[in-house]
C-alpha cells in the first residue's frame, strides 16, 4: 500500500455515510464490506492516492478509511492523518497518528516520523486576537509584558493561559483561555467603567 508523504495543511471537504454501510464521496460511492479483502483494500488505497494527488482530500479520506476497514495495513492510518490535516482537522490527525503509533510493527523510521509529526501538530501556535469596547486596552498573557493597544493580535503557545486586560478608567478583566492545535483564539470584551 502507498504511504503519503508529509505535507502541510488547509482545505475543506466531507463524505456522507449511507444507511447500507456505504460512503458517498462526491460522485463516488464506496461499499464497506464485512470481511477483509486485501485486493479491494489495495484498489481503494490507489484510488485514495490519486484523489489525494488531485487535491480531493475528502474523497481520499473515504478511500483510505475504507481500505483500512478491508484489511489495509497501518500505513492507511498515516494516509488518513494526512487527509485530516488537509481538511483542517488537526485534532483528528493527532488522534489518528496516536492510533498509528500504537501499531506494534511500524518500521523505526516511520515511527520516528509519525512521532515528530504528532508533536508538531500539538505544538502549533495560535493567533490570539483581543478586541475591546472601547478600544485602546493593553493585554498581558500569563503575567508577561503587555501588548496592545486593542484591537491587537499576538502568537500564543499551546496550553492554558491567563489574560489580564487593562484600560485606564475601566475595570481590569482577567480571563482563562486555552490555545490548541493552532486554532485562532478570539476574545471580544465590553469593558465596564471602574467603580469610583
């Protein structure tokens, strides 16, 4: 079976499950069989490779998932993760790479590459954008040097953080936020006048 190369991400798409166990992808319908069929898995894998090469990532995802269901090798999980990245689903890609890494007989080089990839997915920085009404506030993240005035954007490492938003004449706001998988974090606040 073919293992796709590591490639950066960003696209959107979907596949539609059918009531009879098939999957509709664009104009293609795939039937999922109850018993393993390595020959059919190989054909689906090759269709998946062609779909991926043609930037039809939702189609490729359905082909690779079907190939895995029919007894395709663990490399199908790698291919599924590549598709999920392209479909802007880093959470799904990381889960699938975890499943891939749980396979016992991975070649050492493939294991190292998958470990590196899952660490990179989880380490993606997020853009933090803070807007306030009125504008002109400063923002400190985890007690570090403030940025601003709002509206303002900065990069944020993954994990839990605490924001402190200040503007002269207005009550200070403290907020917990969580940055994950490179997703944008947007905070919009209506500031309240300080008590006198």
